[in-house]
C-alpha cells in the first residue's frame, strides 16, 4: 500500500477491480487510510459519503498538471478516472511519478485532505532558496529523534520545511563528513527540492541542483 498514512491514494498501478468487495478492509485502507479502518463502523456509509461529497474548496487538476504529493514529491496528473468501490463510483486523479516509475490514484474528494497540492509559486521557491542560505539549526537531541523530525519534514510536502532539512544537514568542504544516515536524509530532501525547483523553472534536475548549490554556497557559518 502506498502511503497509507495520508489515506489518499488508491494504490500503485494495481488493478482496482480486486478491491471492490465492500467487505474488504484492504479496499477501505487504500481509499481512506489506516485510521479510517479503525474508526469506521460502516464501510458502505463511508464510501457513499465520499462518493457523494462535494467541496467548493476542492482542488481541481487536469491532465498534464504537475502536483506535489507529500510522500512522493513532484508528480504529473495523467488523467481523471471513475472507479467503482463498494458499488459507488469514485472520481480519482491518476498521477504518474516518472522517476519512481509509480502510479497513484487519489480520490478527487480526498486530494486536499491528503496534502496533495499545486507546484509552489516562484516566490515560495525564492523563499526556499533563501532558507538554504541561513544558519543551520541543530537541536541538541538524540540523532534518532532528529532523524524522525527530518523525515517528517521531508514527507510533509512543505517546500520550506524540506529546504530546512537540506540546510541543516548540508556540510561544507571544511566541515566533518555526514554519517550514512545523515547523507541518506540529506539526499532525499535535496532530491525533493530539486525536482520541484526543476518543475517550476522548467529546467532539468541538474540545472536545478546547481541553483541549490549556489544558494548553499552562501550559507551562513
């Protein structure tokens, strides 16, 4: 199951017909997330509510739009489909993550709640780059605790928080090398940031990484 924590996706390119059994908890998990399974008393009622829900503030995307999904970063909407779950029709966004060779299906009525969002504006991108130039803010806590906090920021979908992880874990040439786990988190955050900068600027990731490197070179000691 892809990102059950957010409860927004319908799986990674799996056959949705296999999960249309209204008694299947797997179907419920994939549509509404792990928490819904424990809190929901009626599968039918939840699916019916989702199928009939309208939200004037709902996010609207079309095929070709780039979006950001918290747990996976930048993706591209390839279309909108209608799938049948527990006898009810659900409209879903089909999202392709080319770098990860993965496809997600996110119910349109759950897009906003799942944390899915449009690409950042150029102003927010500039704010993220400015964040990279700031002084690292390292908490005096155990690494395991800090690692959890960094991972939560990376998966938040918030580009400023992702930039903070890159800033805090970056090491200049005259500083001690990163540990293996620090390096993994740093590269994960840097990749998420570079992919969104590339999508917003309309450039390749290598060019985006150079732009990030230029900002990190100005980082305060």
